[in-house]
C-alpha cells in the first residue's frame, strides 16, 4: 500500500544523525537532580526548552532563522551563568551538519561560527582557561578546551563530504541510466531502419501479389490478406516500440534539472531513485514532464534552499513527491505557475496531482495507478 510507503518515506527522511546527540542531554542535567531549590527547577526547565528547540531546528526548516539563535542563546546561558560548558557541544554538531546541506545554509554558517566561537571564548575567559600557562598538555584541560572549539568545524566539513559523496553517487546513477537510454535510442534507430523498411516492403509486395493473382482468389487472396494484415500489425508494433524508446525518462529529467537547480543555488536530494529506473517506460514518460515542471516551479517561485524528490512503488501504483523548503505561499495558489496543466495531465491518465504546504515548505505529490503500466 502507498500508505505504508509513506511511513517508510517519513522515517527515511528523518535527520537521525541530529537526534543521536540528545541521548547525552540527561547526563548534562544530572547535576540539578534531585531539585533542591528554584534554581534547579529553572535549569531543568531551560534544559527541557533546549530539547524542544533542538527538535524544532531539525523538523521546521522555515523557522531556523529564529530557532538556531534561540538554541545558541540557551547554550550561552548554560555556559556563562550555570558554568556548564557541555550544552554548547550540541549545536556545535547539529547546526553545521544542517547548514552544510544547502548553498544558503553555507552562507549562513559563517554567522553561526562567529557567534558560537564567541560564546566558547567568553566561557574560557570566565573560567580562566585563557590565562597563559593555565592549560597543561598533560592534563585533561587542554582536551576540554580544544574539543568545543573544533567541534563545529569537524561537523561542517564532515557533512560537506557526506553530502558531496551522495550527490556524486546520485549523479553517477543518473548518467548510467542515461547511457542505457542512449543504447535504447540506438536500438530504436536500428529497428526503424531495418525491420521497419522490411515490413513496408512486404506490405507493398503482398498488395501487388494480390492484384496479380486476383484470378485465383479462392487459393491466394485470403492468405495474402492475412500476410498483409500481419505485416501492417508488425510495422505498427515497431513504430510503437520506437516511440516508447524515445520517451523521456525520470533520470534524464533529474540530470537536466539538477544543473538548473545548482545554478539557482538549490540543492537536489533524492530517495528511491535507483528503483524508479526500473519503472515501466509508459509510467516514466507520463511522470517525467510533470516532475520537470514542478522542479522548474521550485527554481522560479519557491525561494528554496533544498528540494527532495522521492520515488515510491506501492502495491496500488507509483508515487513521486517533490518536497522543497521554500516559502510555498505563491507556489501553492490554485491555478498558478502551471499547476492546472500539471493537474490535468495527471488526471488524463487516471492519476492524481496534489500540492500543499507542510512544516518544511511545499510538497507536490504525483500518483499513477498500477493499471497505467499494463
């Protein structure tokens, strides 16, 4: 069922790496347990607020302009007031990993690094760690001071490598699919040049033979008519195969659109793309132009940093989702930006087209029933 596939999609897109670090939060708050006074309750409540904002940073990209500063502010209070230098480590690994995914995020990262390192240095000054000669290479102080300073840089460059590697692998898979399409194009030309011509010749000869042998209709005409009909059917079959081989594939759309998105500063990510290569040609040919139009709209109207295209194969049919992290209001207006055309194209083949805003941005959902490929 597509419903089960949606759950798999939801879990596949969760930023699990960001949530791993939350298992250490309770250890940072143990010093306030059991609560003995209002100060302890305050720090426990602030810790709970930190967890809530931490989750909001991951789950609600459009509000990060507010949630990331709020997260840093809470960590600054812990570092400079509660003398707790451990809480600042959490945004050091979470935020750079998120910002490294998009072009706009990489521009914003410089401000994050500036504020973060200022908080860390201020805490060092307050604790006296910046005093010359205080730190000893043979003590644990140097490690405790060095780790917070370099953590965001390690997270940032690690994330850059991870996402760059993912983009390279996806690009390679698309190019492999396009190469396969080129081979199919060559086969299509061969079919047209050889079999098509042969079948045409058979048709002409059988028509002529029927005229010449019309004096023996009882013996020849019926057989020749069958040959003629068969040759015409085969010729039509060759034309159908050639036409199918010339249809645009989803991989070709992603190859061309990825270049457009890169030029616009929008990062393209996919999941399930390797499975979509195996989808029937008729399914890909119906979905490809709508996916292309949706990605074009992301560039023109969404003001997004990242777009994720998902391919889901359920028992009921085929589904493609295009999720961006843009503003979504103008893009969502019914009848605008070619939405009516995309809707009509999907409905014409028995499918459906849906567009709506969610916590991330705008999501377009395309569905085709199983019967389309039969």
